[in-house]
């Protein structure tokens, strides 16, 4: 395959009849020869897929015909090889696990900051906390200039770690970010619930920022959950 389109997308939306939905998505992806992983839960959908551009576009058009998924947005990149070896469509308890602190982002939304707005805030030298909600391994691979790291091993550890920074950061603006935005959909609302006064989430995460701002203020590589391992500022797999 000479040109592969890779997409990451998620949407928090109430879902039911999950087994029926799983079978429908699986059949459509198999028909289109698309590979990757799709997670569905009662709280929504999370997907990482790769295939020929026309097939990827056809699947997303098909998915958006379902009114529940009409607003789903995706982050795109191109590669010369398929980064996934197989297709998995799974039913999960959560599409991004936060454990006992799980909450519905639609009930406790936090405002978004666009990639351009984040760049401008950094350019202006504003006083704010830029918080990396990913794990320590991802942080060490690459992150934004001046970003704070909670040094967590997994996202389930985020609630306890961030609670420990409440007194230090509660009265400062905090901008949260992660790979594609999904972890911040829960992290930012949780922080507001814990008592942080001004919390934002980077819209589309690092992937959308690199796509829009060509990596300005981002150093290193962005870890991704497929065989490419990490992407540079041009959203290309590392050599």
C-alpha cells in the first residue's frame, strides 16, 4: 500500500445495544479492508484506524450517517505502511479508564483552547500551568516547553496525583493536554470538580496541535498507540 491514511477519533455519547453496534462496525471495516482498534462503551466510542484513504473516508462517512456519531472529529496523518496488524472492535466499560472517579464529560464539560490559542498564550508568556496528563514515558518522549508532569504510570493514577497539586494550582489557569484529547475530556472536568477554578483542555490534543502549528513549542516526539511508535512535528513516523 503506497499511501496509508491513519486516523484517531473519539466521541462521548450515550450508547446502547453495544453488541449489535460492535458487529455492525466490524462488518463495515472488514468490507473496507481497514485495520486498527475501535473501543465502544456506554459512554462513547474511541478509534484508531488505518487503510487506503478512500476506504477510511468511506468508513467515516458511513459512521457519521448514524446521528449519534454525526459530530465525531478525527485527526489524520499519512504513512507508507500500515501501522496496525489486525482489526479489533471491543466493548469496554470505559473508552478511557479513570476508575472509580469516572464521570460523564457531557455532564461536567471544561472549555477548549484551540491550538492557535495555546501557541499565542505561550508566545505571550502568560502565567498558566500547561499540564501533561499522559504518563511519564510519553512525557519523556516529547512534550511542550514548560509543561508540568505528574509522573504517573497510567491514567487511573491521575485523580490522586492531581489532587496533590490542588493547593498549588487551584487559583491559576490550567491548560490540560494529551495525545488526541480524549484523556483531557475527563481530566479537565475532574479538576473543576475537585476545586480548580480555571481549567481548559487543548482541543484535539497534541496531534491536532502538530497538524495546525507545525510543532512550534513542542519538543521531541509524540508517542502513538500503534506500530509507528512516535510521530515527529510533521506527523511522520520516526526513522
